[in-house]
C-alpha cells in the first residue's frame, strides 16, 4: 500500500459572532457557545471516524476559554491539544509589544486555570503578524515552545538559510505555506476560506507542494467554516453602532464568512483527510526536533 503523506490538522477555535460584535463596537457582545459545542461534537467524530482517533490541536482564543471553560476542559480531557489563538481575535501587527505581552499572558492564564497547564503553541488571529514584526515573535518566544503564524511561499530550506528570526529566538516555527497563484497576486492556503471556496483537489495539491518544499503540511478550519446554518452571523439589529453604509457593507461581507461554500466544506474536509495521514496534535512535532 502506498504510504500517505503526513499532515497535521488543527482548529482555530474562535467565536466568530463574539469577535465580529466586538470589532464593530457592540457594547455587550454575546457569544455562541452552543454552536461551538455542536462544532466540537462534529469535529471530534471526524477525529474518530477519519483520523483513527488521532487528536487535533485547538488554537483557542482566551475569550472562548473564559466563556466556555467546561467545553475547553472537555476538549482537553478527550485528549486534544489546547494551544493559544491569542486573547481576543485581534490583529497583532496593529498592536504594540506591551499590548501583545499583556494579552498573551492573560490568555495563557485563562487556559492554565482551566486545564492545569500552560499551552505550548500559539497561532496569531488572521496569521496577522507581518514579516518584519520581530518584536512580536520575541514576545511569543518568551512564552511558547512553538508558533504557527508565519505565512510563506518559500521552501523550508530557503527559509532556514535566510530567515534566522526563529533560530535566534529558540521558537519552533510551523510555517503556514501558501501556493503562489496568478503571478504571486495571492497565495492559496490550506484551510479556512480556501477550503470553502476552492475544490478539494486544489487544497490537496497545495498540501502536497508544502510537503515537497520541506514543510509539515498544515490543514486548518474554523467552526464557522463547517457549520452550515449561519450560526455565527451577526443580525442587522446588533450592528447599530455602525452608520448605514458600513453597516450595509458589513452585512453583505458576512455572507462570505458565514454562507459562501459552507454546504460542501465538511465533505471537502473529509475527502482531504482521507487522502492524507493526520499525525496527531502539533505538539508532537516538538519531539522530532
Ligand atoms: Zn482565527
């Protein structure tokens, strides 16, 4: 039998409803914990049926952990890895070192209180750390063993030769590989919106290319990618902090995030998982180093 290519499947475990409400200035953003529970049940079944019960890594925002400690405890006790997806779903490159440090510490503390240990891994919301934000990686390196935020189109060899930030900081980086498309106009990544909008064979070929370029291929989803009934959509009435035009634009954009490509996303995910061999939580990668 031909050996399948190894991949690591992970979940960016965030509450899109809460994050959106907060971003548009709602005074009291609510949360969609029931939807997160439904998603978890579904993804835990996928682990059992299609991944030989191998566990996943959940990059959890501090606010999700704070709002749903029982669910996080459950995920942890089922054997999955709890890592950090920052405190709130904020873009780190728009913040400064102090704000980053405070938020990292708060998220770590929330997670540690729930599961009794500090998370080993970190992934920035939106993979939102620019290449020259070395200060951000310095702060991450003080607190985590590994990071998985750095977007690249390069091979691991060429990164190891030219990109010394992670070596200097003793931080293991698991790169988010993107395949350059349309003369580098954008790069095709291996999860999230790309999973919803493109056929599964495009994701498969990008994961294979990532492997050929020396990376650990990383497949990822968010709860709002997989649930089909717009569970995380913010209703018009809650957008009253916005004036009419931004409110309307936001209303329309939400369909991209909560409606576009969702009907097939779960099937595509399963097709991809069958094609590859999921290895387990990403913290296992630290052993091979
Ligand atoms: Zn995220």
